């Protein structure tokens, strides 16, 4: 079952996608136990149960965000995903969603 934070995050992410990526060839698909936005069949952004944005970016960009304190590494079980980063709800999301889409749209 979705949490209130996750639903609010999805609304925010959906609005960003509609506004900034509305003309792009994207759709939604499953990612872990939720739904994510994808391009070419690959998910580039979704919202976690805690309402955080989770995006796929180049490893160097993920490292920059984590070192700056703007994001947290994404860990599944005991494995940290080097191209995925968690962005808390109080941070800026729009540019990161656009960057994540561009990363996978090549």
C-alpha cells in the first residue's frame, strides 16, 4: 500500500514530467514495488515509500549530489546502486528529473 508521502511525491514527479518532458517518448512501468517513469524501457525516476525522489544519473553526478549533501546513496538490501540517488522531498527535483531522462534517452 502506498504511503501519503509516496502519493504526494508521485504527484510532484508526475507534474514535473508533464511540464518538462511532456513531448518526450516516455511511459510508466514497474520499479521495485512502485511505478516509475521510463524511456526506452529503462526507468529513470520514481518515488520511494518515504516520498523521496529516486533518479538514475551518471555515477559521477550521484557522487557530487551525495558529497554536497543534496542526496543519499540508494541501497537495496546491502547493495548500494552507484547510478541511483535518493533526493529528499525538501530538495529541488525538477532539474534532476530532466538530467535523469537525458542520461537514459541517448
